[in-house]
C-alpha cells in the first residue's frame, strides 16, 4: 500500500505541473495506464489516488485506471502473442527469443482540464 501511495503522490505532482503549464482552472479527469506486470496493485493505487486527492486541488477529478495486458513479440518468427508469464516462449515457433512489448508500463496517459 505504501508503494502505491507514493506513486499516487508522484502522479498528482505531475498533474499539478501539467495543470500549471496549461493554465488550467480545474482538472476534471486523470487517466492512468498500468501494465499487468508493472508491480502495482491497481485496487491499492485506486484507493491511494482517492486518499491523495483528498484536500488537494484535484479532489473532484475523476480517476480512470486502465490495466494494460501483456503483449510479447517473437524475434525469430515475428509472432505477437499474449504471454502467460514474463519469460514466456513463442507459442508458434517455441523460441525463447521474445520481447515484452507492453505490460510493464505505469503511465499518466492524459488529464482533462478546464
């Protein structure tokens, strides 16, 4: 939980910087993307965002958290697939030479301001 709270506070710092940059009067929405294997508990992050927003200028902003599913790419045959674990081999050619394309991200995707 403490890990997710520090992430939430960092996100609100980024939101504040962007709101100032955009000369926004109000932040309406905050959209986050969290990879399935980012090491972040989404329910704990959601709770932490609500706690961090309380008594902040962003208290009324709606927070949307989208979980990004893992996608891997085989460097041998070019197949893209949904891996079942982080070091999953290619289901098509069985090569172990694969790369995780998405699934570890933690991103402030967008903020809606007025």
